[in-house]
């Protein structure tokens, strides 16, 4: 049964990847950064993070956030206009909970909600306290209804500043106002 679920997930993943339009990726200027826990520094550190607008054949565009994970497979998040609003609302919930946790000195680890993604993936968001003064918006990526759980390598951490940046980026994407610089006009 588990092998069949895994096979179905791989088929969905591959079918989703096959829908990208050739030369349909445009890099977007963004200061957003995904964080990852660094054992040596004993803190969450920014990873090189890149944002692109991707065109899909026969479907609406997708916003891609790619995270360089140094030596392992790069992490990639894909957002559709459909997934933007639930995530915007969930970041609002994170910001509300962060304010309460900072005021009270609480440390919690609690699910916020879920949002759809592409090709059978979905996002599960949560609030995670690193300590009483550091709280993170966590975006977990899973396949097939999270039947196998969320592997740590598919969890993306955003501190307050980067959660606000993510919310702004998703709002621009939802509203069709993502700023795309046309390099073809400059580099002739």
C-alpha cells in the first residue's frame, strides 16, 4: 500500500514538472530569505533564496521560491494564485500569535492551517517557537494528503521579517502585480 502511494506521488510530481513552459521562468528581485537551523551557530541562519515567476502550459503561472540547501537537493516552493490567499491569512494568524507569545513569553509548536499547491502537493503551516523571543512561521510541503508526514528537508522557516516579506510577495502575486524586470530590453 505504501509503495503504491509513493508511486502515485512520483507520477503526480513528474506530471506537474512536465507542465513548465520552455524558457518560461523569470527571476524576480526579492529580499525574502528562508531560514535553516545551523548546529554550529546554534541559531537559524538565512539561506540563499531566489524567487521566480514560472509559466505553465495550459495553467496559470506559478511563483517559485528556491532555497539553496548546500550540497543536498535544493528546496523549492511553488505557489498558485489559489494558494496565495490561504497562506496570506495563515501568515496573519502567525503574526497575531507571535504578538501574544512575545507578550506572554510563551513557547509553542502549533499547526496554523493548510493550503493547496501544485501537482498533488499541499502546504501545512505552523507556528514554532525557537525560544521565548524567537518565533517562526513554518511552511511544510507534503504530498498525497501528508500520509507519510512532512520530512524535515521539506520544512521552510521564516522569521517575522521574512514572513512579512512572503506575505507581501504572495499578495502581489495574487493581485497580478509582481514586478518583473524585462532584461531583454536592457541586455541586447
